[in-house]
């Protein structure tokens, strides 16, 4: 078992990573002296797999538990379901000292976290992430929220959990495509902060894909450590936290123009990270050989590294980038790398250079 601290003064919390942790949920919540009653929010795919052991553990430690199950999938991250959760919490008479526990992937974590942040002006919140993406990324750092018709994550809050429990065993039931998509964020941590992690991923990728628990545990812990360090230094994203968006400017645009239906987030940001690597080579002396190592690692992880779009789609992609909520003063900003393990945010890149890179990574027009 490994433990990583997110250093936020009085609001600091632990991320615990290891096998068989679901059965320790109750004991861990008790140690934190959380209130007697709680709501477990999960989705209808995770519920039949992991709700019972979680609830049994909570009950064995003396907690009263209400179970709330939402439909699986991104579409559930909406205000109607938030309202529905509030109603169920009120019906179960959950009071100010009760807590909400998110059991599931990033969708459940973001929605349940927003419910916890706002119900009775905030009740305690515990995250039990069950996807690789949520274990290394969304459960750490306190961003919670839901989507609007106008765009993703447009309503939300910064609200830190009291505890994050990553049970490695839960990943065994994750569809392989979802697991690989999570690896795109894992590789990102190597690129933005840790050349040694990147090297380890290069040498251990086969074992990681087989979900060897020892390697996986230490890699997830490393990723959480990096995110914890970044969030601890810049909780509300005024600078350093933006580095976590490496590969996301183009990645988000790819997701948007394909209406979130073609690529998983991790797949879109794999292509985005390749594009950011090419831009880094052009603008930040990012070495060609590092670019090749990045491409090779994504290929080893069986993630996409190129895409072919029509000219019309490419125009849409440029427009989608302008609409991204991270754009300020109308300027699209990129996180770029100077070498593996070191990036900086805030690079303004001329449009013609973005076009050139899209061509170079295989997004060239098939209409012309
Ligand atoms: N808050 C943040 O900082 C942050 C960061 C990154 C992403 N996100 C958000 O996270 C969401 C994506 O999260 P995700 O990739 O975990 O997707 P997800 O929550 O939709 O889970 C993916 C699928 O896997 C299923 N599933 C979950 N755990 C499982 C398990 N152990 N076994 C079998 N099936 C399982 C789910 O039911 C779902 O169908 C997006 O909404 C994104 O905006 C938030
Ligand atoms: Zn991401």
C-alpha cells in the first residue's frame, strides 16, 4: 500500500493506493471521524461490481448508507442529475455532518463532488476512483462539476475531498480501451514533470498493459505525487497547474469536433500530445529524438498518434480551439516542452504553424 499527501494546509488529504482497499473504506472513513451517515454515489456499471463490498465495509464501521445510482456515461454529468441527487440526500435526511462518497470513474467523481460541494453549502467528500483516469487524474486536485449544453465542465467548484482511496483490484474489470486511455494521462506526467517516470514507462509498458499490480501501484502513486505537488503549489490554476493541460489544447478540440463520440478523452489527448511535441520542436528546441521517444511510447501503449481529417474538419478544429475555455484574450495558448520532464505553459502559437503541425501529424486534408 502506498500513500501520497496532497499538501493544502488544513485541507490536506491522503491518497491511498493499493489492492483490496474497498474493504478498508469504512475503517478509513472512521479514522477521519466523518459523520454517521453517508451517501454512496455510483453508476449502473460500477454498482453491480463494487457497491456491495463498499457498503458492507461502511456499515461494518457503523455508518448509515444511502445508495444513489446514476446511469453510466458522460451524459449523466448534468444539472438534472445533480438535482436528483440533492432530492435523494434530502429524502434520506442527510445532515450537514454527513458525507458523500463517489464510487466510480471521473463522471461519478465530478458529479458527486459537485453535489458534496453544494448540498447544505458543502458536506465532506470521499473519492473511491475505479478507472485508471480517475485514479491518476480526476480524483486528485479538487475540480468538481458538470456539463452544460454549451460545453463540458462549465459549472463547477474547487472542492477538495477528505480522502482518496485507489483500489488497484477494481481496474481488472475496466474495459481495456478505457485502461489504455488512462495511460495517456500517465505518459503525460512523464513528459511534463519526470523523465525517470517516462523512462520507466518505456521499459515497463508490457507489464503495465498486463496490469502487473506492483508496477501499476508504483506508477499510479508517482502520477498522484506529481499531480499533488502541482495542485499543492497552484490549487486554483493561476500558473503551474496549467502544465497539466499538456496535449489538451488540440486534444479537447478533437473531442469537440467529433462530438465526444469517436475518441475517448485519453485517445484524443494522445494525438494532442504528439502535436504539442511537434510544436515544441519548432518553438522550444525540443529535441527530435525526444519527439521520437514520445511517439514510440504512445505506440507501445497502443494509443493513436495520428489522424486524418478533411479540410473542413481541420477548420472546425481551429474554431474549436478558439472556443476552449482555457483561451484568454482570444489567444490559444499551448503548454510546450523543452525536453522530456520539463514543460512551460502560456505559449501563443501562430495559426499557420498549428495548421502545419496538423498536416505533419496526419491531419492533412483528404479533400484537396
Ligand atoms: N475533475 C478533474 O480534474 C478531471 C480531470 C480529468 C477528467 N475529468 C472528467 O472525468 C470524466 C472521465 O472519467 P473516466 O474516464 O473515468 O470515465 P467514466 O467515469 O465515464 O468511466 C468510464 C466507463 O467505465 C465504467 N467503469 C468505471 N469503473 C469501472 C470498473 N472498475 N470496471 C468496469 N467498468 C468501470 C464506467 O461505468 C464508464 O462506463 C470526464 O467527465 C472528465 O471531464 C475530470
Ligand atoms: Zn486529461
